[in-house]
C-alpha cells in the first residue's frame, strides 16, 4: 500500500523501512509519513528477533546532586541525542552513574543482559577503563571526549585545548595578567587538554604559568564559589577561565564573597553550550559550542557504527566560537 | 544458590526477584547483592514474554531550545525518576515532544506499538487531552500537575497556589505594592493555580489585583527578559513573582535593561528546585521543592500503578518551603 501510494517499488519501501543506507533521507521521510497516515506500526518485536538487536541506545550520564543547579549543557546534549533518534527505530535509555567508578558496573549489567545496541558516554580519561571494556566486549560506543587508547573508537569532542586557549587569550587582551583556571579533575582528558591550552596562551603572551592559580575541582557551583573566594583572598587573581556555566556562576559569587567592592574589575571566560552570559550583569567571554549538535552527532555516530561503519571514520572535533 | 547463601527459602528469593510487595526492601537488597556476586542476570526477555509487559517507563518531556539555558528543574526531575528505577527492572525511555500538540501523536505511537508500561508527563491542562486518551486506552500514567478530570488518575504536584501566595506575601512583607507576575501560559493547570495564589495574597493584604501587571508567557529567559523590561518601562512595577529559575534570570536582566541604576530597589520571588539564588548578587525569595523527590515520586507512583494500586490513592501534593 505504501509503495502504491508513493509510486515506487516494494523493494524501495522495504529498504526505507529497514533503514538501509541505500535509501535517501527524503525517501525515508516520505515512507514514514505515508506509513503513519495509514496507521501502520512496525512490528519491532519481529525486527528485534530477526536481527538480534535491541534498538535501544544507552546514554550513560552523570547528573548533578539534589539542589545544585547542574550543568545546563547536559540537558541540551540529551535533547540532541533525542532529535537524532526521533524518526528512527532507536529509543534512548538514560542511565545515571553515581560517582566513584560505578560506570563500569552499569556497563557490565548492560553487556551481560544484552540490553543495548550501543553506549554514549562522557567524561573520558586517557586510559579509559570503560572504553577498554567495551572494546573487548565488542559493544559499539561513542565517547563525548577523547582517550589515548591505541584502538580506534568513535568520538565527538569540542576542541578543549583551543577553547581554553581562546578564553585565556581574550582575558589577556582585556589587560589581565593574573588569570586563574577553574577546571575539572585532572584525570579527565578534556581537563588535560584545557590545561595545555591555558598554558600555551600564557606562554604566547610572555606570562609565566603559576600552579597556584590553577584549581582542579569537582566542577559544581558551590565548589567553584569557595575556590574563587579563596583565590581572591590569597592571591593576585584578576580574572578566571571557567570550565562550564555552573563553575562560572560559582566563581562570580565567590569573587563577590571575597571582594564585593571590586567585582567590576574581574573578568570571566567560560566554555558553554548556552547563552547564560546574556543574563548576567557583565557578559563573560564565551567559547560557545552547540550542545544540540554535540548530542545529535554522538547519536548519529553510534547508529552509523551499529549499522556497520568503522569507528575510525566516526571521529569529529569541533572548534568553539567566541561570543 | 542465592537461597542457600542467604539461608532463606527459595520462595523468599523468588518473591524478591519478582519484586513482590510481600518482600522487604532489605531482603530485596540482600538478594540483589548476592545475585550480582554470583554473576546472575535475570532473563528479562523471558519475564517480558511471560507477563506481556515491556518494563519500560516513558517520560514525555519538553526540552528547551538550542541556546536558551533551559529550566534546570527538569534535569533534577529526570534524575529522581532514574533514582527510583535504579534497582528495579524498569528502564526509562525519555521522549521529547516538540511544542504544539505533538504530545498526543507521540502517545498514540507508544500505545499502538505497545512500547511502554506507563507514562510520566508534565504540563497538564484542566481538561488534559493526553490524560483523557490514556484513560481511554487504559495505559497507566502519572502527571506532574493536576487536571480537573472526573476520572481519577495518579499525580504528583507542588502546591502551586500556595507557592505563588507565599512568594507574593513575602514581597509585600518587604514593602512592595506593585508586584508583577511572570508566569506560564494560562492554559496550564499550574498557572491557573499560581494566579489564584497571587490574587489571594494581594487580597489578604488589601492590594488590588491589576491585570496590567500579569504576563502569561512562554517561560523562557529571553521572553521573560523582554516582558520584565517592558513592565518596568511602562508600569510602576517594583517587584516580580517568577514561575521558575530561568524566568527569574530573564526578569533580572530585563530590569537591568530598563532601569540599571535602580536594580537594587527590585525584589524577586521564584518557585525553584535549585539553589540558583545562592549565586546571585541579591538572593531572591525562593519557594523551594525537591526536584529529585518529585521525580522519585512520579516514578514510584507509576510503578505502583502498573503493579496494581488504584490511581485514586496515588496522588500527592507537596508544599514549597521558603528559603
């Protein structure tokens, strides 16, 4: 009936319905639209039995604690993942991994229970245990962030080295010389990359790197608030490079705690996937990337890998844009 | 093997594994722990075939647009839902419903595809079409927000009337007399309840209700920013009751746009599930509720309904706490 309505062959429709790479996006959309008009629902249970696949993609995420604001970028990434899957057979399962190495246990459960076709995860480390495990288990996965593993795996990443370099350079251009870095824990790949970018910007401008101005912390607003206040009280810090929106919120508050009358003298830079800066009294320097685009690409790469593409070609790094 | 290890009967273990209400939380935890030590994975496919259930819970959510910050409360609710399901057989599927009545089509897909055991949804209206549809289809659901439907259904809600009343009263106590209300679109139940609370507080204090100080808007930061600026420019507004964190951010910015030199004179109240107020120069009056608790209860009520409890007993309203 669908083939007849569209004036195409049954094979063409079958290909579109089964998500064949030979089908154009337009044809898939046409077929889906007509299928829906006709009240046609695909028997996914049959497809699952036939293919041995679950058509479930798992996003392994780390959520904030109860009252703390939480990084709004995460929500956008999740939205992007959903947008990619909206007109596909895949559904998204999100799993919260509590802190402290629990990720690997969640992954073991998924693998043993054959509960998913693939995994999206962030917060990579250079020798990521989870990535090693999934490589060994041959379960497709894509990381938001890079590793230093010899084996190829799919990833999407922001150019973190560039973003931190960009923010630091801008602060120097505004006349700052005592620039603090508030970043995540140093075990994560993105943090190591950011620290390299920060150091490079300082070196290029003839400023010396001072370890006393760097804080590797749990990137939450309350932690950043304390760290910033302490930096302002005990050092000559005059500006801050912040790893994300909530660290920025905390740092601003910390400066106000320590030196309310001098808050106007400070500048902040931030890597962000939102326009939070628009709503603050003084606009921070923003290294922007699209969190929707990040999520969309993570899901797209995972699906392409599940459907046969090699991980080595599913790797993308985007540059942040100065706002 | 599990029964032997724990020194209990096989029936006790079977009950725990199958999530029988006769099992204590402690026993369930013990059994799960031993099962995991033994590398035991439940064959969920068998359970699904036997019970005709999917063990999938669907959260139908509305996400923000690309760059706008987005309400951080949503992320916390999602986290609470996950926490409830973390040690259960249920997995969470999140579905993004684009604006504009697309929710019902998403629900039709779920029902026709037998893709879920139950649905969690927010943004209820008094005569909620989606709730009517799910009642007719006999698919369990729980709403974050109430309806005025005659049929009983499960819901969890914040006492919205009380929250808006509480915020308005506090602004009056601080000496404000020209209090604007920045709220969501008037078709939603929570907005109608909030408007009632705002009016009641004004009436109790002998202040007249002025329609010109009320804005029903898409509760996003950029929209609130424009509305607040316009109110400050064209009326005698001296304070704001804000429906959520991002409307608060937008309103503050809008006041600064319109009257930067008088920003200190204004006060704001907000209904919030975060401690965002801690990070702002001037702390807003915060009517706080736990977004984790909200999410946990939504999932709990849905699971209890799926497992046989009557919707009429699965209804809970929590009061906000003044921070």
